[in-house]
C-alpha cells in the first residue's frame, strides 16, 4: 500500500501507526486485495481495507480475459464507492460502517469497519435453518430499505450476472431454448412494478455471522435496481442442495415475505403477489448465466433445469 493511502487511514481513524495484519482475500482476477490493518493508539483496534489496483496481467480464473469483463469490474468498484458514499447508511440490514474512500492514480481505497471485531467473526459453509432464516431476514430488511429508490450511480440493473453485462456468456450458451428465452426472462424481471436495490452477489460467503446468530452482509460491487427475488434465489442456490431447494421452496418464500412485510411495517400484498412468481424466473435468469459461464458448474442440477423449462414454457 502506498504512503498516501496509509496517511488517509491514519487520518480517518486517528491512529498513530498501522500494521498490515493479514490478507483476508485477493480480489477476483487480480484486481487488488482485502486486508486487515491493525491500528495503534486509537479505540479502533483494526479496520478492513479494500485496496483496488488495476492488474498488470489480466488473469481470470475461467479464461474470460476481455475488455468487457475489465470494464464491468471497473464499474463495479465505482458502484461500490458510490454505495458507501450515498446509500449504505440507510440500510436497516447490518453491514460494515465505511470510514473513508479515497482514489489515487489508478487505485481505490475503501476503509471499512472490521466486522470480526464488531462481533461477526464466523463464516459458514454449512448452515442450519436458523442461519438461512437470519440471512433471509437480512435480505428482507435490505430490500425494504430501498423499495422504490432510484439506483443513481449504482447499476441500473443489479447482480453480477445481468444479461446486458454478459453478452459473451450468452453467445457460447449451448442450451438453445434458454438462449432464445434469455431476453424475455430478463425483461420479465426488469418490468416488475415493485423495484428495490438488490445486493447483487448475496451468496453465503458474503455473510458474516455472530456467535448469537445475527448476521451482517459484505461486498457491494453489484448493487443496483431490480426485483428482490434475484437475491433470494441466488442466496438459496448458494447454500442448499437441489433436493432441499425443492423441498423447502414454499417455506423459504413464506419466511422471506414474512420478514419483508415486518421490515416494511405493514403487509404489502400487491408486492408479494408480483414477486413470488418471479422467484423461479430469477432462478432461470441465473441458470442462463451459469450454463454459459461454466457449463460444468456444480449448481447446474435437475431442479434448476426443471424450473427453467417451466419458466420458458410459461413465458
């Protein structure tokens, strides 16, 4: 990290010095790092720093070395900085406080609350029902916070798999019925009357858990407008196997909508009536991306194939 960024962290936190404690993770395709920084002589023991640097060698793990992908990632970091500058404080759902955002030459620095120190040290790969419900409550609170808001400075249409940002994955898609229906599926989701901000990458790995069962969300590069069912479908697919996805589908949606109505302060029957059938449409939309991006992916299963076929039939 350059001296300028170090000085920004010291100034914004009031620390006398800092030590890079650990690399939490590398950013996708070599676009920088997320690191934990230990602070000296300040009540704030540590912060998490997202340090974005343009890669010297474009090294996408699945071989998508293209300018389209590069521009999408650049936009995603612009979106994330806008999100923290203008929108994050309005979220009912728990997320990290942002202490500073700074750009310098071709690098971006985002200084965030360390959620481990704030009481959310757990990351889970396997979840119980109570964990799933807590995450669905988080999504409901998030969606309720931004219902009918205009995503100015964010993605017009949220999610990292949005059709208009993924022309190459559509081009190589071998499933012709799905390929032919892709635009209609996309339009069906985008034309809903009730829109909110979607997180856009609400997988299990982007949730931090507390010892007492609370949860906080991270990673807001793909926040944008849209139907909340996109987050719900994507989250469910990230943490349940296909048999549980199918067996629990009604219970999952009932749980989400119960929390959504609670977060809104009243039951919005018109919203639920519109969104509930769009759950499977959202599932088919992500399935379209996945089959083009990584045809052998473990998430491509018989449940997803059946749902997608049903959605196409009913368009």
